[in-house]
C-alpha cells in the first residue's frame, strides 16, 4: 500500500487520510505522517476525531525500536452497518452488512415488483428493521441503504427510467420513498451493475478490466474498467440484451426492435423455443428444471443461446479488452453448456491479441453478489472522502 502511495498525490484532508486506513492495516501516527506529509499535530487531531466517530480504533502497539512502543490505529468495519437490497421481479433479497460488506443477517422475500414501489419499499423497510435486530444492531447504527432494481436507473437521481419489468416504478423517486421510512441516505442502481460490483469486490478485486454478464429471464452486463464500475452517460452502459444478433433479424423483442440478443438467448427466449418443440417450458424456472432433468434438447438450446451471447460478447471484447468475463444468473449456475457456447464464439470471433489472456468463468456466488454490490455502493457513499470530511469541525 505504501509503495503505491509514494507515486500518488499525498492525502491532504481528513477524508483522504481516512482512505489510507481503509485497508485495515494498523498504522502509527508516524506512519500516517510519513504517508501524508502532514504534521504530527494535524495527524493527531484528525485521528482523535475519527476515533470519536468509531470508524477508527486502537489496534495495539507497533514494535518498539527503543522506548515506549507507539500505538497503532486501524479501520473498524463494525462501527456502522448498511442495508443492501436486491429487488427482483418476483422476490427481494435483503442483507445487513458491516462497512466491509460482510453479511451479518439476510432474508429473501416472495415479493412481486408488480405490487409497486410503495408496497415493496414499505416491506423492505420493515424487513430491514427486523434484520437489524437479528444482527443485534440499533437503528442509530444504520448508515445508508443500497438498492438494486431490475431495470434502467438514472444513477444521479435513483429514479427508474422506463423499466420494462416494472412500469409502475417509472420515474418514481425511490431514494425519497425509502429515506422517508429509514431516515438515512439511499443509493439506487440497476441490478446488474451491482452484481458486477459485488463480483469484483468479492472475488476479483485485483482485476482492473472485467465484464459481468447476467443470463436469466433477461440479459444484461456490468462493466468494470480501470477498477471502477462504469455506468455511461445515462446509466445505460452494459445493456447488451438489446444489441442486435444478425442471425435473428425476424425475431421480435418486447422493446419493439427485432433480433435483440434477449429475444433469442434469455431464459424466456429459450423457454419459447422449447415450447415450440412440444416441451413444457412456460418460463426460465421450467428451463432450469429441464436442464436438471438431463433433457438433451434443452441442453442443446442452452448451448446455442451461449453461442448467440458469445457473438455479442466478442464485439465487446474487441471494444473494451477485458481480462475477465464472469457469467452469472440461474441458467449459467445450472448448466455448463451456456458458458461452453459463450467461450466457443468469443475465442473464435475475437482477435487473438484481445483473447490472449482472457478468462471466461462462471460466477462463484451469483445469488449473493447483487446484495454485496448494493452494500459496496452504500458503503462507498458513507466512507467517501467528502462524507468523512463532513464529520470534521
């Protein structure tokens, strides 16, 4: 950490000094003075203030080179908690986490997004309070809330924008609705962005350039570039589900266009293809059941869906040059045929330079990466340099 900081601009404010301590490594006042270039008196005053907030605490003594061993200080992730919420079409996953996004308590609710934002957010707030109690944390310890929604979101305002699966949510001020119930700041983003963030923070923190692809009822992706989540100008970055597939020009998509990837390779699209061939497949869950039963026709359909997804990802690889593609979602979790089809087309269609070191893997824990990403988003808001500076006099 110190080696990297030698080449970075030196922290000047309390918020920037706090970022030095966020890795959890204990440091002395002298360490912080050497890293930041600030006077020992300034370091001492800022440490006193951070200790008073509970965010920083004593961490024992450093080795002595003679005389009394100096005290060390480290970040305390347990100082506060955040509520992480992943809203799905038919269920809601909630978790209370500490400031390192470690899950302390969680619950899954059979709650339909079609019930509308007021009903869903009221139940989220109610369940969030219960989870706080389960984690033995008081309401005053809740610092913020992170919410993922299954549709486009204007990140700056937290408002869903024309979300196809949740029309009654369009332009609703979700942060305002939930802030009124829980009295803390609320951050909102589309679910696949938070899946990408959660996957990155949990399993691939050292990877700088990564794509997360979610294949379920719909298809979407989140982009990590230079180690940061990229949302695009209007928050629409990563919407690969509505990139046209040349081989599917006559297949209509719900968005009004023809040939969209989602119309030919999503869980619902696979189900429709299977129904046309006489199989009972009303939705994605039926596709999963057929995969688990060993149905050969379904396995072939999933492999072909992987190829269609791979043809689109090949273009993304050429454009973004990621070193890693992580595939998540209920279908990838159930069948190796999907990722096999993706790998086949990506490696076949992309330039060798772009795929020389490219890995394509399945998510290690896709059912949780959404809430972990929601937690990480909420934590970043609470622990940003600006938020820490606001704690000062």
